[in-house]
C-alpha cells in the first residue's frame, strides 16, 4: 500500500486550528503496517522540507514529491554512514522532458507577463522556482478565478500540456498560482511512482488540505481531506468528485472524542475509514 500525505496543515500542524498531538501516533501506526510505503507530496522543496524536519520533528518518508509535484526523491541509506538521505529519483527529469517536448519555461513566463500585466500578480522568489515550476503570488484572492481562466486559455491556445494550480498561504495571506507540466503535478508524479512501484491504485490513499491537493484528491484515488481544510476546498472537492462519479473515494474528516480530525488526526481518521489502519 502507498500512503501519501501533504505536509503543511495536513501532517504538519502549522495552521490556526487546534492540534491534538497525534503525529507520533500516525508514525507509530503506519510504521507497523506491512509493506506500507510513505510518500510526502508537498509544495515545499527539499530545503524547506529539511526546515520542517527540524521544526516539527517529521520523519523522512520513503519517497518525497516536492515543489507541487515537479521534484521526486527517494529515501536511500548511505553505505558508509548508514544514514538515510533523500536523493533525486534518477528517471524523473527525463520522464517529464519526454512527456513535454514543447515546455518552454522562459517563453511561458514571458507570455503570461504580457497577458496578465497586474501589479498584484507577480513571480515568487527564485529559490522556489525550478525548470518545471512557474510560481506566482496573488495579493487579491478575489481575482484568482480570472487569473486561472486567463492562463488556462493561453496554455490551451498554445497546446501546452500544463495545469494551473491554485492554493492559499494563510501565513503570507497570499494566493499561490503554479503553472506546471501536466505530468509534473502532485497527481502526475504520484502516478509515476505508482507505476514504478508496481502498485495498484486501489491500494493508494492520498491525504491533503489545500487547493494544490485537488488534482489527486478528486482523481478517483482513495482520498482524505482533513477537517481543518478550508471550506471552499471541501466544497470544490465534493463538486468535482460528484461530477466524476467518484464521491465514494473522498472522505472528509469530522473528528471525534479521541481525535479532533485536524492535521495528522484527520489523516488517521481517513486511513481508518478506508481500512488502511485497523
């Protein structure tokens, strides 16, 4: 089985909602599962993941999907030091290049700049960009639908196989817009790993909380939305799975007497619901 978790405000309890201290229980119960593979799928790159390791005590996963799906790493033990280290998955970059021969990052940035000449919509720091990730901040969240529509119309017109992913950062109080190759989203990279690991999609569960989790959450893979997810994300996820006819594959954590449903608590609740944890 493959258990996939977003980090911020899913496993990492860094939101405004109450945390019940269930992260260690999550690790203990998952580590006791036979043949379970733990994957993180996050907007953080590897350096930002290392910060979360130190700050929140999260453990290294078996595989790490970073930068909203554009980076894939595997956990490898060093022969000499015997320490675990996340190393780049060797086939990943060539896989994306082969799937997206007309992806031209520089040209796409230039075109979007001409289409959306807005002061409130601007590129994020260079440190969070990469060859397959074009990331913007949006100051006014009310403009998100129009921004996404304009970029989507552009990539369709140019026949670029890409996705426009929107989420919201409550700490910065900014919208986050990512333009990504279609096969290098959180869903695309997860499908890559599922194939490489030879696992059935039926034995996969995805857990998340935000807009950049919507693609995997609504894909038909068993999925869990933690209780602390924003109301608009819950509403949109329910609408999409209903339209696709896969409502039975999405579980929204409610919380109970022992676990409150937020963060890792909601992940545990969802894993119990789908029978991954007894």
